[in-house]
């Protein structure tokens, strides 16, 4: 099966490894991605601050493109790896469903350029698809190199489950924790799962003069707490969160005086490692820091379960 | 104020009240789905407590809501709060009155942009504009360009500070200065243009004045 796929702009830049590892993991389960032809930027959290209708129109074009190649009247699962894009697409859908006047304007504008959105798209985040479509059981069964109790802090960030939680609890989501357990890691109990990393604050700008160290202190609080609880790594499912938590650790150490040095990766990379996929295919070489405790050598036979 | 004694106090109070715009709350509320819930705010402060950035704001979210109800348009639109907000929706999901606070923040930003009342050296409003302009014009946003443009406009020194991170990202193939674009930019431009031409009024009366019309900004605040 192949999912229509909306990558979002970050995946072409800082989050390249996210897409690489996603492709590698899905391939293991005979799943593929069909990138929407000529998709456009969703406008992130910025667009509604300029003009709401235009923000909805940006996502509506993508929703229409997702339906274009699907069979008539069949529902379409549109996959996106980015929490920001995910929120934008959901927000557009919600406005179109709940505000008839907005829907009329947007539908009219789509029609004017020969597009049509029939409300057949079901927007799915990568985490949702891994946990609920591929499923933790299938993933667990495919593990060849379990993560051996690697202590991970599962970080969901803000926009994955807020404001329109669709596949997990908005205060205490668990799908990533279950996924990490399925591949043999040990998800830590920590209270900052959905606390904002500051990434959307000013586009991952911890040096901003807006609020001295505002964004930096948010990511610092997350990483310090993860370290304090003994995390070997922080697992993310959003390009902005990952970048924001990984790229400014040196600055955090200088600013706050507590050394911060934590591996921050994408959920797909950790799943991929447990599936025995080569690091290169998971984009590990693109990470700014990557240090995990040594694992057992590769199991002689495939299909070893993560847990007995 | 105290130096002037109670007379000065009364004077400044009167001046403040004269500046209030009693229609401000209704105007903002009408712009956001379920926005009128702000009128039922309990002032419990849950939003300010939930907000991870409230300590960096000049007005907490709770105070912004109350000042909105009071009609203090200038105070609200001129606050750092609406730009410090990271749109993380922590307040929105916690609010016991289900006030769509984050969406209200977006509405305040739109008003502040319209009124030209945003702080020029804040990175956030500048970056917001750059990102949206790029998304609408080219159909794609290129991270490196947004950051560069925003810093050049606000604080070019930031570029130097970011150079090391940028270089490390480039070495790993995670950052490029190639400006991305969609093929059919014309379609996107036409879509956005068609939106402006589309009837904006809810209901069957298309001639009704609409929420999209620019609201008389400062004069109304008198």
C-alpha cells in the first residue's frame, strides 16, 4: 500500500533524516509514499496571524491535491510527518466543516482554479500511522535489534495532540511510549511530554531579542528534565521540535551553566535502528550529536522479539 | 501618579477610560469561531498558569482577555504577549470556559498588523510576515531564507551567532540556500486572488458588510 504524502517544507531541509528514516521503516512493512504533486507550504502557525481565509486556502489546495489521484469517492489517508503541517491541515478541515461561510469562500476559490475538495481526506500523522496502522505488534514482531532498555524521553510537543487531538490524549499521549516499548526501549515517565519546545515561538530562534532566552529556556527545561531522569535520548515526531532541541544545546550549556548533551532523534530513526536498518538509511549521519549506549551485536536470527 | 495625589489619579483614570473602545471585545469575538466565549471568562488564570511563556510577557494571557473585555485596544495590540505566544494551545485545552485563546491571539496579531502596531525589532512578527509572504508567493518556505531575511530586518548580529549552527547543518546536508518553489505558482496566486473576490458574507445576503473589511482602527478607539 502507498500513502499520499505531504512532506512539508522542513523535511526538505533540516529534517531530511526524518523522511529518510520514515521511508526506510515503511518499506520494511511494504508501505510506500506518494508525494503529492506540487504541494505547497501550509503556512505553519504564521499564516493565521496574517489572514485566516488565506491560511485555510493554503491547506485546502493540498487537501484537494490529495484527492486528485485517489479513486472517486474513496477516502484518502494523507500522511504527514510534521506536527505543524498536521495542525494546519486539521485546522483547515475543521473550519471547512464548521463554518459554512468560510467553506463557501474556499470552495469557490478552489473551483476558480479548477480544484475541488470533497472532504474525503483523513489527515494522518506519521506517529498515528506507525502506532495504529502498522501497529505496535507488527513492529515488535519485526524487531531484529531491540533497543535493549534504551532510556528514552518521548516528546510529543504541542501541535501533535493540540488543539484537535485525533489519535491520542491531549494531556498525556502514549502512542510514542507504546511504540518505543515495542522496540525494546524503556520510555521514561516524565511530565513534559506536551510542553512547548519554543520552536514555533520565533522559528527556532533562541537568541531572539524578543524575549531574552525565552525559547531557549523552554527547550532547556525539557532537556534538563530528560537528563535528570536518566534519558539516553529524546524521541521526537516533529521537524521543529527535533531541530530546536538538538541544535542549541551548546548555547544552553553556556547560558544556563548546566551541561546539556543529549541525543535527540526522530521516532522513525529509533524504530529503524530496532528493525536493524543501516544507520546511513536512517540519516543518523545527518544528526548534530548522536551518542547511544552500545547495544548487543546483531542477533544471528531475524525476528527476535523486543521483549519476551 | 501618587505624586499628583488623588486628583492626578482620577485624571489618569478618566483619560484611560476615555481611550477605551467598548466595541473591541465584540469585534474580536466575531472574528474567531466561539470567540464570544471570551465574554464569559472567569479570570481564573488557568491560561496564564498553563502558558509556558507567560513569564516573558508584559501582560499575562488572563490580563489580555480582561483588557479586551474592558476595551483596552491599544494595551492589548501593543503588548508583547501577542508576539511572545508560541501558538502551543496549552491555554486553549486547559481553559474551563473553552475560550479559544490561541485563535484570539492570532486575531490580535492580525489587528496589530493592520494597525501597523507591531514591534519592528521583534523577530516573531517579522518572521511571520516573511514566512507567509514566501509561502504565498513561491508555494514553499525555505527555512534558511526566512531566518536570514528576518534577522537582516531585525538584528543582523543574530546571523553571525547562527552561522556556526548553519554551517554544521550544511555539512550534513540539512540546510541549503536554494529557494524552493512549486511549479504552478500561478495557480496558487489565482487561488488566493479568487478568495478575495469571493463573497465573504455569511448567509444569503452577499451585500452585507463583512468581517474581512478592514476595521476602522485607531479612530474607533477614542
